[in-house]
C-alpha cells in the first residue's frame, strides 16, 4: 500500500516540478497556482505513505537510505508549502520543487527493504529526533535555494541584464530577508534534533555521545550554521556573504546526510533497516 502511495506522490511531484519550471519561463500565475495544488496533492499522498510505514514499522520510517531520502523530500515540500502560504513568492517553487523531486527519484530507484525493526528503534525520542533534524534540513534547503537565487539576481544586476531572469526573481532585499528567516527557523530545529538525539543515544546506547562519524559531522554542521547565524545577528552579515556561507553550510549538511550515513562506519550507517543504523 505505502509503495503505491509513494509512487503516486512521486508522479504528482514530477508534474508539479515541471509546472514550476514552465512558470519560471512563462511567468503565468495560473501555472504556479496549479503547480502548487498538484504539489499539495502529492504531499498528501506522501504523508499517507509515511503514516502507513510508521504504523506498520512501529518506528520512524527513516531507518534506511531510501526511506531517509523520502522523508527528507517530504520535509522539504512541507516547509515550502508553509513558506508559500506565508510569503507568496511563487518562483521559489521553481528552485525547491526540483530538489525534492530529485530526492524522490533517487529514493524510488532503491529497493524496498522489509527486515524486522529492532525494539530499540521503536522509540518516541527517535521519532522526535529525526523529525526535528529533517525539518531543520528542509528549512536549510530554503536557505540554499534562496542563496542561489540571490547570487543569480546579483549577477544580473551587476551585468545590467534587466531582462527575463531579473524580472522573474524577487529583489535582493527580499531574498536576503527570506534567507535570514529560514535560517532563524531552521537552526532551532537542528539544535533540538541534536539534543533529542543525545537523549535517545543515552537511552539506547548508554551514552549521550559516541563520537560516531555522523555525530561529529552533525556537530560541525551545527557549528557552521551557528557561526552564520551569529554573523548575521551580531556582525550584520547580509547579502552576498550570507548567501555564499549558506551554500557552504548546505554543502556540509549534504555531506553529513549522504557521506556520513553511507560511507562511514558507526551506528548511524543506513545500509540496513533496523539492523545497523538509526
């Protein structure tokens, strides 16, 4: 059942992504509205799929890389829909939706695993941990997308190209404010995720900190985002500096998510559902 719901969500996400790309070219509002509605429909099916997996597994559906990619995509769409309702920046979907769709495509190419889940993974603390971390990551996708938009818009202005792309993107001030807002929202989620992860590690492994590779890289990621937030709030970083640092931080975040989950040893390794990883 959940696989059917997942593929329906993927299909709708792809249609919505195509619509947002068309909107970036043609700038017709009805295209953006329909793309958002289709993306919302895909989000509903995706939510049902994840809910079904949680019910059948009795644990957060992030215990292998396929499921983690799927949940990451869900969080990205969730955060984007909230930002769309609050800010109504339609072109943001043209940059965010393709990223979520890409994660869904990669996830769909991986095999389903039906191995039994260890009791230690059936913990509310684990669910809270992964949910807060992934929501933080979803918000950082917004900072990354907006940073890319900022640099593109800045380039258009410096080269005095006030044509198609310039008119399609928001002002530099709007993009910088959106970047700041997403960072302010994302950092507390990441912080809460690390705290709840430590609590879960104490309950499951008897220690708050294991020096697991992903723990170390997660701490590095947290410190970088903390530095970016500090520079914004105290030093007054704005514009290009903040955009470039947002891109660097997001690159480290992706390495932590992919590299430290697959290419390193430790209890965060996501090779097998419920057997070697959390």
